[in-house]
């Protein structure tokens, strides 16, 4: 099997989008409606053994995270929530209490973010758990933000802090002592908060050009904006927003916080580009981490970057 992104490129060339529809290649498909609105749709899968280990993640957290990861794709386009569909495969050996906790987590983040559950599908599985969430959002015509709209000279910005979720995962996998800071990092990993309201506010600002969410890691995801917009990006690691928890955790364990911030996935923060003249008017707290260039490369501290994030089949 070739790499995940090459495979998606093949699918895209085999299945061109109908006129007026933005299909494969962004966080959501964008489907125009007759009433001056657009429908946003995205689907995301969580597979036991790939995205999570059943004995390591509480059922509540899995329910929360599966929904949150999909909701984040609506945030990434600046959309308004409409609802979600949940397809779930579990083996008969999974206890009812597991399913109840899973649904409680799914419900709590759905209420927090304003996505009612509207349907889904349930099947038995011979072995592993598989969760697939489809999410629907809406946006006024032409208002949602795509990966393809970055312009040379734009500033590159992110919301929140980077690397916390990956550090939380590291602490879980390595069995590090659950100090308060480790608990908070694990909380970022298990219970991510999609930036729905921030995405909506950013999409209403004309100076905000390209936008996406960070699910696979900054160094991987920024390349999607580069590819779709035909531009380059220069990132200054001295500007990356790092939480005190991440810094202290890395100091205690002799780890590099920049590794988590650049290559760690599942932060579900927003990555966007903005015209410099619009930066001061943004009503969303964010950090400028770099600039858009007209070259086609990713520069990290002036050097061509080799770091990547998570990719399937590699
Ligand atoms: P995200 O991380 O934002 O969920 P992905 O990297 O999963 O985005 O997907 C990138 C794009 O490729 C999306 O537009 C998605 O719909 C599309 N895509 C991924 N897998 C498939 C598939 N098997 N069939 C059709 N489209 C796909
Ligand atoms: Mg996304």
C-alpha cells in the first residue's frame, strides 16, 4: 500500500468533484445549497490498534475524542454545527458499561459543541472496535475557509498551544507518574476541545485566508496548505506556543518540546494564514508562528524541514 496522502491523491483524480462542489482535499466537502448557504460534510474513523488501544483509553474519552476529532473539521472551515452520525462496530464481548460510558463521552462533547446526534449505524465486529463519525455543518455561501487560499506575505498563525496532546500520549504509553501536569496533558489528549466558535469568528474576518485544523501535527498539516495553495511556509520555532505543562514535562523527562509541537498530532488547534494588516483586528487569541512564502518548501528556522507528522501506511 502506498502512503496515505498518495492514495488520497489517486482517489481524487479518479473521482473529480461535480461542478460547484468542493470534494476531496479539504477538511470538509463543501456543497452549495439553493438558499445562499453551503453544507459542510466530513467523515473520520478511529480504529482500535491504530488510533487507540482499548485498554489504555477510557470508554468515555474514546466517545468524546471520536466526536471531537470530526467536529474539529467543521471548525477548520469556520462552519456552524448541524449534527453528526455515529457508525460503531464492537464485538459482543465488549461490556454494556463500556458502551454506556462511550455514549456519555460522545454526548457530553456533542452538547458542548452543539452537534445533535442525528443517526448512524451499529454492527458487530469479530474483534476490534471501529468508530466512524460523519459530521455536518453549514456556512453562508463563500464564507467557509479552505486550505487553498493562502497568499505569499500572509502571516501563519495557530490558536492555543501545540504538542500537549502528543506529550499526553507519550506519558500514557510510557506509564509516567500522573503528576498534575501529566494529568492535564493527558486531558488534552483524551478530551480535545474543537475550536468551533474560534473557527466561526475567524471565517467572518476577510483578512483570514486559508484555514485548517491540526490533527496530524503542524509539520504535516502545514504541507496541506502549501500544496493546496501552491505556496511555501517559513516557521520560526522560537515562536511556537508551548504550554507551561509541556515545557515542565519535557524538562522532567529529558524530552524535546519542539518535537511534540512540530510532529505531534491531535491538538485540534486551528492553523490559518492572515493578511498582516488584519492581525490586530482578530478577535481570537492566536500566535504568529511564521510567514507564507512564494517558494514551495517548508522552512523551519530557515532550513528545509524533514520533520513530518502522523501518516498511515508509513
Ligand atoms: P482530516 O485529517 O482533516 O480529516 P484527511 O487527511 O483525513 O483530512 O483527508 C483529506 C481529504 O481526503 C479529505 O477531503 C477527505 O474527505 C479525503 N479522503 C480521505 N480518505 C478518503 C477516501 N477513502 N475516499 C474519499 N476521500 C477520502
Ligand atoms: Mg482536518
